C-alpha cells in the first residue's frame, strides 16, 4: 500500500481526493495546508508519493518542491486548473512528476499515480547515470593531470607515467583516481 501525502489548502476540495485515494488502495498519511514545511514533512513522514492540489502553482510552491526534490526526492503529482505552458515547464523543472490540469475523475487516479511513479523512477535512474558519468569524467581528468605532472617531472612518456601511477596505487592499495588526486595536491604544495 503506497503512502500518500496531500498538500491542499481547500479542505472541501481535498475530501473527495482522499476518498478516491483510499478507494484505490492508497494510504493518506498526512494532509498539509501549504508547501511551506514540505521538505520537513517529507523527511519526517517518508511518504511514497506527494500530491499537491492547487489552483495554480505559485513561485513559492515550486521553490518548496525544488527543496524537497533536492533533499528527499519523491514522485510528486500536481493537480491544478492552470494549463499555462510556462507553469507546466516550471513545475516539471522543479521536480513534479505529473502535472494534471482539470478535475480528476477517480477512475484516472491510479493510471496517473502509476505514470508519475514510473516517470520519477526513470528520471532517478538517469540522474544516477549522469552522476556516475560525471564522477568518471572527473576521475579521468585528475588522472590525466597527474600523468602530465609525472611526465614533466620524471621525463617519461604518457604510458610510463600511467604505469607509475597504476603501480603506486596498487602498492598503496588505493584507487588510481585517489592517488592521482594526491599527486596533484602534492604538486600544488610544491609549486
């Protein structure tokens, strides 16, 4: 059973949504009246999904979603009556997984939830791949810099410099990138 946190300042509008969620098999664990404490509430309650129901997403609402997305990312669905293209783009950039305009018939709730969760998981995987690629690129850059320093200092070619780094890393039982960073830092201290 997925745990859902609702954010809506209109209690009369939230009641049918709560009923639809419960009928669809979701557990509503909290109801916030605004997004001001969204990040704290998500960190404290650990919902599986966050639903924000608003007439139109304000700049403050989107900023709170950004903070939550950076600190404790969750699939976030925004129900709104504002179909403005720029608002949709801003909400998506903020971390909203699904932006739904208009009234929500209860029969569409589950497919929307499923799509938002799938989109969130896909984005999360892409972000992880990007972070890994950036880390490898950073490691590669520092290794190249350390090789250059060794080539200059010891008068060896690129292959020999790499072998020196690799053998030293193996002897010290540390990653090649870690050793390369140490070489670069030591060179900064000396020059």
